[in-house]
């Protein structure tokens, strides 16, 4: 069989090497590729807002100084809310500055220097175990392997229990530990929706798509009833023939706004505006009036 120049070049620039990993009786295989230009992946540090007692106190002071003039004096509802949101975000961003946080890639903090040395010794013993018929040496390796496995299991349990014990959010910590064990990495696209087979990354585009759908959903449903495509809607029309009283829109009260904010859980979850729910609840006494 004749090989092309590309295939011959691939054979020359690669090398297959067996390796004894000591994990099973099957050897691992390492392929070395020579003269391959692989771009270096740059690890970017993440930005996190500084939220502590001092910054929260400053945030409340800045909110207390705000007069909300552009909110109370604007007669248009959409414009008034936009002014409120812009003012609130400006104070929030100024009160809680961002700082760069190094990414901790050490998901195995339980892996101490002693365990690393023991793992290396286990690999050395495995090489002897694989090429010897001495029963004492073979039994010694098996015993050493079982003891090391128990030591690693105990080290993991102690480390995980320590993290859970000193965690303020045990549920979140538990799921982070599960993700680290199954090596599941979150990406920035993990929670972005797909629409019409395409990933929607722009928040404004996403909002406009939802808005367009809910505006036209009743029009489309009414058009389908004329063609008989929606028998369930036709059934509703036949059942509810009587007229309904006109809906009366009562003014919103400050008490209602307070009750809505009180109902929000004390969590650090946030939307695209990066405002945690906990901060929203803390600022409740200072924003109920402009919201109302």
C-alpha cells in the first residue's frame, strides 16, 4: 500500500509510547506529536465585586442621598423606570467596585504531599508487581494499593466535610463539590437559550424576542381559530359566551412593594445587571418610594 506525502509526514511527526500507570493491567498509550503549533490558552482572571460590611454601608449611604428627581418628575412610566434603574445601577456599581480574582484550578486540595509521594511509590511497586512472580511482593503491592485507596478516601471526606462545615451556603457548596468530582466545567453559554436553532447571547435581543412573542401570541391564536387549527381555543369560545366586567387597575401601594421584596429569598443570585437579591432586600427601605 502506497502512502501519500501527507500520511508519511504524519507518521514521521508522531510517536506512540506505552506507559504503565499502575491503575489496571491495561497499559496507557501516549501519542507525541512533534512540530505541532498549538496556541497557548490564556487563563483570564475573573472579576468579582467587593461586597462586605463596609461597601454595603457605603451603598446605603449613597442611596439615602439620592433624591430620585428624574423618577418622580417623569410622567412616562417606561422612562421613569429606566431612570430609576440607571440611577440604582450607577450607585451600585460605584459602591461595589470590581477586583480581579485569580482562578483556583486546584480542585484536589485534599491531595497532600504525602499522598503524592505514596502514589509515586505505588506506581514504582506496580512496575515490580507486573514483572515478578514473587508472591510476597505481589501481595505487598495489593495491600499497599488498598491502604492508599482508603487514605485517599479519608482525605477527601475530611476535606469535603471541612468545606461544608464552614460554608454559609451548604447546598451550593455541595453541588460545587459534585461538579468538581465529575469534572463538570461551567461555561458562559451554560444558561443561554437557543431560539430557532441559534444561541442568543445578546440580552436585548433575547428580551425583544420574548416581547415580540407575547405581543403576537393572542393575534396568532385568534387567526388560527378562524382556520380551525386550534380546537381547544374554539371550545373556550363556546363555553365563555358571557361578558366579563371591566378590569380595574388599582394604584400600587408602598406596602405591596415591600411585601414583594420581602418575599424574595436571601440569595446571591443575580440577573444580567449583576445585582444580587440580597443587596436588593438590603436596599428595600431606600427604594420602595421611587418604585411605588
